C-alpha cells in the first residue's frame, strides 16, 4: 500500500546525495489503493459515511447488515497487535461541523 511506496522511496534515496523529495503516486496506483481499502468495507458503511457528510444527491441511509461484520478472532488479533486502542480519547474526536476552519 501507500506506506510501502514511501519506504521504497526513502530506501532508494539513502544511496543518493541530493535532497529527498517524496514523489506522489500515479492516479492508477491511488485508485488501486482506494479500491483495495474500500473493498473490505460493507456497502452500508460507505453509503452511510457519505450520507452523514451530506455528500451526494439524496443519499439514503442504508441499514447495517445483521451478520457479524468482524469476527471475535479478528478483533482479538487486532487488540493483541495494538492496532485497536482500548479507549478513545474524546479529544481525538473530529467535529466536522465546527466553524473553526
């Protein structure tokens, strides 16, 4: 994914003497990354995200699937690898409706 691209660029640069300049990925590469990331999400998650942000014309909220989205084994594995924090600090919340921007 994107982090691999950055790592490759940094490793290549270490053998050079000029100033490092990160190269943006090409559009097809970006599309592969986005498609890969989104393919793991339920359609309802994507559609509800757009609806919540009021993006798109007349986007309807889609009901969540009744089956378990993430297995308990997968969740346990993520927690064990510290990929999921036990608690979320309220200061980390984003207020997309604030006028501070």
